[in-house]
C-alpha cells in the first residue's frame, strides 16, 4: 500500500489515537465490512464534525420509516436500497468519486443487483427502476441541482406515485445531506477504498 | 400573526411537546435572540435530524480556531463574521431566502456593519471586503458551485493570502454544510422570521 | 465620507458643472429623496447617454397604464409597486448590487411592505406575492434569462391571469431595460448610496 | 406582402399617424436606406419608449470618439464598424434574429467586407479580426453574458491592446444597450426586413 | 488568395497526392459545385477518417427515405432541405462557423429560399417554418444539447406531427453526426470557402 | 433473458439476416469477446450507417500512431488505453450509459487496472493518471463540452506535455466521434450488455 495515493489532502489520524466513541464506531464498521471505509478515517481529522456527520447519516439512512414526530403521517415508503439510489444518483450529478463508488457498492449489496449502481450513477433515466423510483430520483435530482425551484408541483408528482410528504422530506433530505457529503469529499480529495469497486458485483464476495 | 404564511410545508411541533434537549436549546436561543428562529421550529419536526444539524452547525460556527486534532497546524484565521460571510455568499448563490435573511442579520450584528450582508448576498465581487476575504469567498463559491473542480491551485490561492489548509477546510466545510442547509430550507419552504430583516441595520435595535 | 469607496470606476462630474437639464433633474431628485442617488452622478459622465437612460426609465416607470398608441387595448394592470418587483427580481438574477439595493428600497416604499424586496431579490418563488404577480415575475425572469425562448405560450400564461398583451410589453420592456441597467451598473462598478439599504424598512424613516 | 408573417406581435402603426418627430425620423431613414427598417415601425407602437431608444442608440453609435465630459481622456478607438461588430457578436449570443440580420448588414456595409458579419455572429473566435478587435469582443461578450463578473482584470486586458477606459465604457455600453434591444426584439417577435439579408454581400447592390 | 488565412490548423494535402478514391470524389464535387469545399481538403489529411466521414455523411444525407432494413416502417418524411435545416440549427447551437456557412448555403439552394438559413442558424423559433418542422428542430436541438434526457415523450411529440420513429432516427442521427462534424471543424479551425457565404442568396448565381 | 429490457428503441435485426460484411464482423467480435456487444446489433438496423460508424471507429481506435499522411509529424503518443480514457471521460460527461459501461470495460482490460474506468467516468480530476494524461483529458473534455472555444492555447497546453499536433487531432477526433456515439446511444436507448459491467474487474474473468 506504500504506493497508493493518499486518501485525503489532510492528515489522517491513527485509529488508536481517536476519541473512544469514534474509535468504537470505526472498529464496529471494520468488523462488519471487513475494512474501514476511508470516509471514517479522513473525517476523523475533525472529531466534532465527524460526530455530527455520522449522526446525520444515521438519522437519514439507518432508521425504518419516515421518522416524523407525527407517526401516522410518517412515510414508510423508502427502502434502504432506494435511499442508496438517491445517494448514487445525486453523487453522480455532483461528480463525487467517493460517494459514487462507496454507495454504489452499498446499493448493489442492498438490492442484490450488480448493474443498478452504474446505471443510476451515469444516467438515472436509463436505469432498470420502477416509474415510482424514477419519480423519486427526479425529485432528488431537482433538490440536488435546482432546490430553489422546488414547488408544490414537485410534491404533487411524488404523491401521484404514492409517496407521502414525509417520504418527500426523506428523499429531499438525503439529497441535501449528500449535497454536503459530496462537497466535503471533493474538497478533501477523499479516495474510495479499493474494496468498494468490486463489492456487490460478484455472487460470493468475501 | 394569523395571516402570516406558514413557516414550513411540514407540521411545526409545539415547543412544549419537544424532547427536553431540543426544548432547552430552543429556550436558550429565544432568551438570547428575543425570538425563536424558525429553523429551530421547522427542523424540530425531525428531532434526530435536528440534533445532528445543530451539532454540525456548532462544530463549524461556534468554535474558535480550526478545530483540527493537530492543534499546531490548526487555522485560526476565520473570525465569526467571516464565517457568516461564507454562509451569506453561498446562500445567495443557492437562492435560499431563509439563510440569506437570517445569516445576513447575524453577519451584520457580528461585523457591526449594516451594509455588508446585502452586498455579499447579491454579488460578493462588489462587497466592501479585504482581498483576503475575497479569496476566501472565491474558494467558498467554488465549493458551493463546482466542488468537483477543486484542486491544488485553489488551495494555493488561499495560502497566498495567509490561510492555512485548516482554514481551507473550515471555509469549504461551511460552504458544504450550507449546501445542505440551503437545500433543506428550499425543500421545506422555510420562512425567515420577520425580525431578521431589520436586525443589525439600525444602531440600537431593541 | 473620505474613506468610502468610489461610486464608479469612472470620473464623477460635479453637479454644478453639468448641463442645465441634468443639473435640474438631479436637484429635483435630491429635493424629493433627500440625497442624490449615485446612478445620477455616475451616468452624468456621459450626458447624452444619461438623457436617453432617464427618458427610457421615465417612459417605462412613471406613466400610468400601458402607454400604447391604441388606448383601448392598453394594459393598466401594473402598479408602480409591481414594476419595481420586476426590477428587483431581474436585478437579483443579474447580480446587480446597485439595482437590487436602490430599487429594493423603492419597492418597499411603494408597497409599504418592509420584507418584500429581500424576498423577491433572493427567490421570487418564496415571496409573499399573489399568483398573478408570480406569473408576472416568471415572465419577466424569462425575458431576463432566456428571451430567445419567449413564445406564444408565455403570453398565454400571462393572459390566464388577466394581463393584456400591453401589460406583457410593459413587463418584458422593464425586464429588458434593466438588462441594460444591470449591465451598465456592473460595468462601471456603480455603488448604491448607503441610504437605500435602510429605506422603507422602518416605520418613520423620512 | 400579403403572405409575409407579421413584423411584430403587437399592432404596427401607420407612418402617417405617428407623432411628427417620429414620422420625420422614419422618413429620413427610408430616404437613406431605401426602406424602413422594421424596428422603427414596431417600436413606434410606444412613441415615448421609441424616442428614448433612438436617443440611446444615437448616443452610442452615431458619435465620433468616446463622448466623455472629460474630452482628453475620451477614447476615440472604436470605428463605426467595430461598434457594429460588438452588436453582431452579442446579438448572436442572445439569439436575436433581428439584430444579427440588420446589424450584420450594417457591419458589412461599414467594413466593406461581405464575410465578417456571419463570422462574428456564429463564433467571434473564428472571425477575420485583429487581436485588438478580439479583445474588444471578449470584453463585450463578458458584459453580455457575465456582467456581474467584470473586474479590473477585464479593463486591464483592454488596456493591453491600447483601449482607454472610455473605450471600455463604449464597448460595455453598446453590449448593454443591445442586452436591451435583443430582449425587446425577442419579446415582440421583431422580424428583420428581407432587404437586410443580402445587403453588403454583393459589390453593387444599389 | 495569398493573404487568406489557412483553411485548417493542420497540413492540407495536394489533391494530386491523394489516394485515387478521395481524389476522384473531390474532383466530382468540384465539377458539381464549381469549387472544392474546404472540408474535403482539410479532412484529406487523414484519409481513413475522411472515408468514414463521407460514408456516414452520404448514408444520412444522400438517401431518399428512412433507410431502415424494415422498409415498410421506414420514414420518408424528411426532405433534403429539412435534413439541412437540422444541420444548420444544431451547428448554430454548437457555434460551428464552417457548418453554418456551408450547410446554410446548401439549405438555401435546396429550399430556394434565401432567408431560411440565417433564420434557423440564429434562432429556429423565429424561422419561417411549419409547425412540423419546428417539432423536428426541437427534437434535433435536444439531441444536440441534452441527448441524455431524450425520452419517450420526445418521440411522442414527433409522432404527433406525423413523423415515424424511423424519421426520429434520421433527425437524431443527423444531429448526432453534426455533433461530430461541428467538433472536428472547431478542433481544426476549418474555414468556410468564401463562395458559400453568397450561395443561394441571389436569383441566378451559378 | 425474456425479462430483460430491450437493447434499443428500434427493431434489432437477426444476425443471420444481415449483409455478409456486417454478419462477418459481428461473428468475429463474438468470437473474440465471447458475446456480441449490443451496439453491433442495434446499429445493424441501419447497415449503411453502421458501416460508416465502424470505419470511423476503426480509423481512430485500431491504428497505431497518428495516421497522418505526413508520417514524420505523425503523433504516436496515444496508447490504446489512453484512447479509451478519452472515450470514458467524455461519455461520462455526456451521461451515455452504453459507452461508459462498455468502454469502461475495455479500458480496464487494456490498462489491466480495475479501478481506472470508474474514476475517469465520475471525475477525471480524481483519477490515478499521469499529468500528461490529465492534460490529454482536459483537452478532450473541452472538445466534448466547449469545442467552439478551442484555441491555440489549448494546443500549447498539450505540447507542454510532449504531445504533437497529430496527437491533438487524435484526442479531439476521438472526443468528437464519441460526441456522435453518445448521442446515438442516448437517442436509441442503447443498453449495455450485462457482461461489460464486470469485465476487467476480477483477475481471471472467464
């Protein structure tokens, strides 16, 4: 690994030197994935920001359902795979290598479909997705690229496919959060782990 | 206030019904500002996301200095006013009404300069700022609008004005975080409090 | 005022040295507003162009009704406040500091609404305006940004809100005229008078 | 002429019915050109605006030299042909049929070069012009397309080719004025006279 | 012709030195047109590429009908003049001087209408064309500028004007082929022959 | 394969029904690759266009060296892998799924580097390439996106990295040719073969 380019423009701390909570989180991820995704190492340069980043990430991506304080109105429409579709589509639009490659891998694993991530990253209009997922990605792309133009008609287009407004929040919030993530990754030159490129492409990997 | 348009497309919870930590934070802000900024009420619809949002916000905007784990390399170059300049410039580019108006107010208060926020929101090239601040905003605008093109030359341009690379992280991270905030505000139709519009424009305002 | 940046990249003539008609016009404005808006001083560097500029301005903004030679078809739909809304919205899109600040002030004064100018300058889709005014600004923004694509459908959209074609001329002509004004102001670095920033924001500001 | 499409979306007044000053001006133009350019007929629908339009046009295009109140600093650098080059280049960028065709004709006549107008309208970078004219058109195109980004460096680039700042005003003001004209022509669907298309292309064209 | 700028950035071979098939083709064109269009001379620098270019050109532009292997479904809707309209409109959008000027000439000759090429090159929305031709050019312009967004709705819009899907292939393929031609011409600085500028503008020009 | 979406919007001919030369070419490709890339089947709908397409493709991609008639000046600088880099980068910019996936596979195979294609497709600025290759891709991307702005300075930037002008032709011509290919693929909805997605990613594949 001596010849590998650095994973960030900024210093990358040793795992052992990190605050306990971050160290613990990283070890858990390593245990689960078999390696430490570089985003954990690179963002650890700024522990307070990293904690907020992870908390935001978890709030949007780990929960089931819409998470509203109003449980009944809460959307339950987005599967974990669909959340990753939003990430991959918007990260492609933002030309963020780390997020396309890393979340492309997660999308393939969640969906158990080896082609879907490349399709969505390059052009979601050509992807093997349902009309409902197409509407979801159209909304996400508008939040990504023209959020200032989001209007009632955009919400209505989602409702026509059975999405609740809580789902719309989820879709938009994931697009917005990766508006942050993509910019951070491009800012610091975050390099995807080599492992991500192949993940989910072959039947038995690991 | 009965005729005022809603502050969000989504339900706005009663303060009394909120989890204790959020309720406490809101009351503190109200105590300090004299009113509750609408972002606190609107985001409280999603408590977990709000906590992460506030933690990120505080990590980037409340600290002094660069916050790196490597204290010596840590940039100390950005004043609180300068951090708000970044927010106002990028929020203007993203056409986010809430952030331009609310952070424009904060910028005026911090800098004690009643004209600076409107200047930066409309066109930072015409603002009464130093060449160093101009370089800071040029970098922030590139992260806002073309983060995929950020390169060594952009960091070098900052260094030529005495910024450290930790300062570059700060500048870029604030631009990236408001890449998220602006999209959320436009997504939910977040309405600025009327109070913000005048704040910092008149000598003794309350 | 010795430390104030210059109001124009170009020489600014003394009022006393100006041709009588321009001198008279400037003194009238000063009498009415309490100060001389910088556009009058900066454009006076070129008296012939200034006279044409003022004549165009007056033809579009001072009249009542549509001004057509065909009186019956003449639109009477645009109030003075609405004409200023068009200016503020398109000047925001063109990132023209002078026009956003100066006409934002005039808009506040005409409408007696202290928030409306900032709303329209940042994002007219989020402003407290009627659907008819929204259609007016959508048309104006298209003339501002994509005039080559103006078609029958755009006129029809205005008619659906009760505008006549003469109103459409008014809306488009104001957007076109500030296409000129915004470019001139950005060309010469025209600086708004400090007085404009606060005008119309506080109850008794005289 | 019964089958010809209308020259404007708006009513076109009879010449005989126009105010005397406009009628006189039109007859003079007709006498000189052999026909009445449609812009005179179409704009006459709004006499006050037309007078201002013509006054602005004449101030920028008919004078010799820079026209500044400060005679000594006044630029004398722009020939009439070069002024038309600015019009043709920016009108091409704005996709304004009337101005490309009508001013293309005038440019050919002034320069006595039948190819120059098409070259500049399509891509000024490929036109048979001098490096000085190329710098002039680069500045004009920036005022046309990105006036908010005009800075000292743009003026410096002109000075490097011997242009004075008064010349810069001329170049920018012509680009700005046709920012207005192009939008008006596209707004009203102004149709170029058939005569313009061939003018200046053949040796003796009466 | 000694003072004429070069027709290409690259060496232009002598006709006599060319492979027999290219030499023959060039002599045929010269015989028919009275001169050798510069594209033949400039591309001859790369004989193999030129042969492919001409074969593609001929397949799209010389045939009658749609050329599909499925004769019955084959579109026959595009006249030679309409094919040239597509070329002129997309070459205008790509700012390709050679193709606008040379194919503008061919369009005038085919259509026997001296104004049509300039109209379409500058703004096809203002051209004297039928609604069907307008739909054809809208489709072509989308392939030219946003091919990644072509969808079923775009095909449906063509069908509404009587075009078959084979016609859609023709329209799109011509736009795509000139996506190549325009880039090549701009790459090598291909200069149009002076003869093209006037061709088709005057009654008897042979 | 019954559930697979169609590989083209248009009818796909049986291989056995094709003209002998195309049939032969397809069988050769199948023999070499183990499957028939869909582009061969989809384009065979138009045999004459397909022949020209293949001839152009082969002229640009199969040769060694620059292919100029002037052998001595001929560039020899582009390896087959580098030619594929140009294709992948520009196809990513054009959001062409077929070309990104199919040529991404070929690039991985040629370079024997499993990560390079994804890197270049998403953001060539973040790819593991040499400064010389970066200059090559910068030039190619300018031809892809802004060919009308290609100038002497762009050629000079290539020369600074040791490229000849013949290399510049090669780089630009490949970008131009895929300007055509990408538009055709998006036009007809060309679907990449499933086999391409994994090709070149695993050590021994097949």
